[in-house]
């Protein structure tokens, strides 16, 4: 009999909804795991360091790895302590173990993304059955924004992982509510790691859904069984130890940290009414190409009678909508603030998709379910055209190559539309294939081309050629990621006011100095009187049209002779 059951499970549809609690892994689960691994780990090192968040983390991680400043790294000559250092430690340790490269730098964050996909599988399977877990993992692995963030180094990715781990641990713990169990420890340990990743920001992402679920089920007695006092001690102990170490090195560290938090929370643009809805405007792109179920997830209580799984996903719905409302009230505009919502969004999308497939397979779905399935397929087809346009414009690909990309992405989506009503499980498999291709195009082609226009790696190679090993490079301006690419000692020229340009380089008699071109032009006359200044390297990779930052110059200074004297000697 067991052989019959095993054979039946092996031939079971990939997306067949089931309510069984049995955790039997089949070839289908292995295939889903391989898809997630390929989407999140492949091409993680294909592009250069890009984006402000990643550049900052690259600079501080390089300082930790080279100079062993594990408690207080420096960035642009200043101590970096306004955020906890878990992400910096992860990056530095990975570069030590797996090599000094973009892939070694980003590997821990890609692994965090893979862990989030695993959490989506576990939570979806726990709440919705085997089909729900598979769909949730596949939705995450085929959402370009989520994959792109996980292939970048930032504090948001470990925050997403540990906030999600805390949610999953609490849900599993509350089923028996036994203090001191392994899920109790896992819940508070995840919160502690979330605090080390991005400070107290982890608390609203976790506390709001817990409070909402306790209120909805009238089980406030669980608060007493959670032993909040002991749990809080577990959570704050690591962060307090790190803060104590920082305070031993820097005076008034807590005051500076509180001032930074105050600037973060008090957004100057909050007076603009439209900013309170900026995250809602970002939402379709955040969930693209699964935008239709992504938008429907925000109003899922409307479908309560249509969705039998509502009582089980109510907790996840609180984890999605509660923090989103808080972010809207704070008028926080950057799209990456939405990243910790990717896990609950994927689980609710899985519930909606699994229910639609179930009704269509049983021929009980009406025009609403069929229209929703076709609209999702149409979204993938339109996304194929959009991706082709981006490849042609941003990656400078020919029209033929861009058209080939669009056809490759649209073909599986077109097949999915053909199968939408007759074979919905195959239709979803085709959509997953289209999504995986789109992630590959973005990771292997589009994002690397964009990052090359903004990277300072070419300038770092010039610096390595011109500056002898062991000689320091002084800087007035420096790109945050330059220490990642150049193995040199960088020293900041400090204590000079902007309104005193003549004193800028007074204490430096000779050597190499980095400065941007605008600042160099301001000081050109003063430099000509005091130094012989020669430009030995320029940041040639700056895009002149967009000009995302000022061009960086490397000067060789010689105070033994002025520029005027040098010209006289050459004339004679």
C-alpha cells in the first residue's frame, strides 16, 4: 500500500493543492529547490558594486576584512556605527573564506534570499499544503525585484530573512505555546539577529502580525506564555554588547545614533500628501510580474468566502498589511523598505493562485477565475516587451537581440495563456519558466550593463598601477566602494573648512591625493603656487549624460617645486 501512495505522490501534479500535513518530499520539491537555487545564486557576481547601499557596505566590509576593525569599521575616513554590523560581518567573513570578488561579497546575501525562499516553502506548506509551499517558493524565485535585491549586498536582505524566521517560528510555537521549546528559542534568536541586521526596525514587522493574530483569536493569554522578559533579554544582549564596544571607542555614540534615527523617522517630505501613497504606487512593480495576485493580496479579506484558507493565512495577512500601513504613515519613499514584506506577500499570492488552479481543474471556476488567469498571463507577455525595451536601451543591445529576448520571455507566457483554462497547473509551470528567464536576463545582461556605467573599478585599476604598494592615498573625496577594489591605504585629509581652500593641502607636502574635478578646479590656482600637481588617473567610466557622481581624479603632488617653477625650468 505504501508503494502505491508513493507512486501516486511521485506522479502528482506540481501545483496540486493538498491539505495533508505529511511532509513527504518528491522530485517536484527537488525541482523547485533547484529553480530557487539557480535564480538566487547564479549571476550573483555578474555585475560590479552598484547602488549607494551596496557601495557603503562594500567599503566598510573591505575595512573589516583588511584592517580587522570588527567592532568599528571606517567608511570614507569616518567611523561607521549608525547601523548594526551583522551585514558587514557577513560580507567580510565571506570575502575571507571565498575570495575577494563580487560573488564572494554577495554570497551571504544570496544565501539569505535562498533561506527566505525556504521559509516561504515551509510556511506555505504548513498553511496551504504541499502546493502552497511550492508556489510560494516559485513566486519568490521568479520575482525580479526580490531576486535583484538578494543579489545585492544590503542590510535589508538579512532583515527580511530574520524577520521571516521570527514569524515562522512564532506561528509554529503558538500551536502548542510551550515556553522554552525550540521554536520559542528560535523566535527570540531570530529577533536578536534581526536587531543586529538593522536595529529595532525588525520589531514592527514581527510585533504587528502577532498582536493582530492575538486580537483576532482572543488569545491574549499567549503573551504571558511568551515570557517576554526573558525573551527581551535574549534579543537585546548581542546589540548591547556591540554598543558597549562602540562606546568604548567613540564619545557620545548613543547621542549620534539617536540623532540618525530621528532623521530617518522625520522625513522632510512628509508634508506632501502623495508621499503617503508612494508605496502603493510602487506595489505593482514590487510584485511584478505577479502584479495581479500581488495587488489582490492587499484586499484578500474581500475573498474570504471564496478562499477557504483565510483563517490560516490571516496571520500572514497581518504581517503584510500592518507594516505596509505603518510605512505609508511614515511616508517612507524608497522601494527597498518594502522588501521585508516579500515573504508574507508570496504566501498570500500562493493561496490565491492555488485556489484559482483548484477551481479551474475541477471545472468549478467561472469567468472570474478564468479572466484572472488570462490577465496574469497577459502581464507576463507585457513584461516580456518591457524587458526587451530595457535590454535595447540600457544594455545597448541591437534591436534583433532585444526582440529575441522579448520572444524568449513571451513564448512560455503565450503557452501558459493557451493552457490557462484547460490545464492550469501546466500553465503555472510555463509562467514560472518565463519568470525564471526574465530573472536570468536581468541578472546576466541588464544589471551588469547598468552597473558598469556607475562603477569605479576601472579607476581602482589605474590607482593600483600608479600608486606604489605601501604608499598611502590621501583623499578629499572618495567613492565608498573604492577600498573594495583597490588594495591600498586610504587616509582622509581632515580638519579643513570649505571656505579655506588655500589650507586644504597645507599639511601634505608630497604624495597621492584623490579629489573630484569640481573641487580640483576650485583649487587649481592655489595648487599651482604651492605644488606641482599632476593628474595621473581619472574616473573614465563616468557616464557623461547621466553623470551620477562627480568625476574623480588622482593627483601626484610634489611640494619641492611649484608648477610655475617647473614651467620655468622646462622653458630654459
